[in-house]
C-alpha cells in the first residue's frame, strides 16, 4: 500500500496558508474479515473481505473504488450496522458497531422514496417517526430543501420529479437528523453526466455546511478524486486496500481542478491500480 505525499498541503504552506489535516479517528476497520455462507449449499464460503484495515477521520471524505464484487458495499453496510464482521474489529468513535443508529445515514444508488408521500413528507418521515417535534424538524427541513435546491417542489410526489431531484430528496432525508456519518453507496451512479457533476458540487457545499464524515463508494474515479480527501482502491475479491491516495486540494473544488496537473496525476495512478485489479478480478471468474 502506498500513500501519495501531501503535495497540495505543502503548496498551501508555501503560500502561507495553514492546513488542518483531520486527525480524530471516526471509523476504524482493523483486520476485518467478512465471510458469507454460500447460497449454493456447497458448504463453500464467499470471502468478501480479508484483513481490511481502513481508518476514516472525523469530517473526512473518503471514497472507495474497486472492481465489482470486491466488498465495497459489504464494508459500507457493516459501518451502517446492517451486518457484522466475521473477524477483526470495526469501531465508530472507539466503540464497536453493533447496530444501525441515527448517528449514521445511508444513501443508496436508487432513491427508494415512498411513492405516496410528497417531497416534504419523504424528507421528514424518519425524524417525525423518532418523535421529534414538528416545530423543531420543520426549520431543518426548510433549510435543507433550500440547500439541495428543491424549494417549490415540496408538494410534488416522487413520480413528478427527475432522478436527480429524487437523489436530492434522499440526501436531504439523510441529512435532516444531522448525522455525523454519511454512508453513500454509488449515490450518483444512475444519474446522467451533467446531473452527476451538479450533485458532486452540491455534496461538497453540504459538506462545507454540515461537516459530516463521508464514506463514498463509486466506480467513477473522476468523481472519487473530485469529492474526496482520500481515495481508497480495493483489490479483487477477497477485498482489501491496494492503494490509498490523499487528494490535497481544498474543498469545495472548482471545475478547474478536474484539469489540473494534480488531478490528472492522481487519476493516472488510481486508474492503473483499478485496471490491474479489474483484470485480476476477471481472471478469477
Ligand atoms: N448477503 C450475502 N450473502 C452471500 N454473499 C454475499 C452477500 N453480500 C455480498 N456477498 C458477496 O460478497 C462479495 C462482495 O459483495 P459486495 O456487494 O460487497 O461487492 P461490491 O464491491 O459492492 O460490488 P459492486 O461494485 O458490484 O456493487 C460478492 O462476491 C457478493 O456476492
Ligand atoms: Mg456494491
């Protein structure tokens, strides 16, 4: 495993700007294995993750890329508390994760909104059912609806809005309980290119305001570099970390960053490892 030197950080220091690197450990995977029973009843086990070591710091955005089936969703689901490691430890703020909690919110590729509820009702359903008073959550809902650009659409039903807008609803719904951790599994994977870029910029703006810790899974290397403080490349199954690079560019980022030397250098380095792992993955199947 190699880590890219903090080129951007030293550049900022040269310019006399201080860089505060995140230090508080938020999510820590230590030697995590995850084995699944094979559905084919042959007695074989699926080794989804083997010896995964990964630390995500408070308010950091970390993306995971890697070939299909390498265990990205498995890792994210364990942080969400949907599943537990077979061996090793997985901790949030130093405590073992045992179940889902309001401190973590998950955003999936498909919006999965309630079709019979309008935008506002979808956003407030979870917080309402937790018994929070209406006066309290309505102020947050209105603020978030403005932040994700859905003002004027509060009364629309999911079928009356676009896929991008549905993902905005899902993000607002995730953020309304002010979670410390946002877990995003290919959240923009089903969106067209233009909408994706808008959503990436929106995510960085929301990050600036709420400073959540974000674990983000994507197949899109450009997206991973653009939004992240660190990009993790996982290897072909059984999954473990193959490469880790720091993206030392202040956030939010302008579109110019996409054509900068720093960006293209990181992209090249990451793509090389991704290609290598994808080839290994195909050879194994
Ligand atoms: N509940 C389960 N039971 C059995 N095997 C599972 C289960 N969940 C995942 N797996 C297996 O674990 C491996 C990792 O799956 P996972 O969904 O984490 O991959 P991924 O990296 O998210 O892939 P993709 O990029 O396609 O989403 C796969 O071989 C998958 O078949
Ligand atoms: Mg997945």
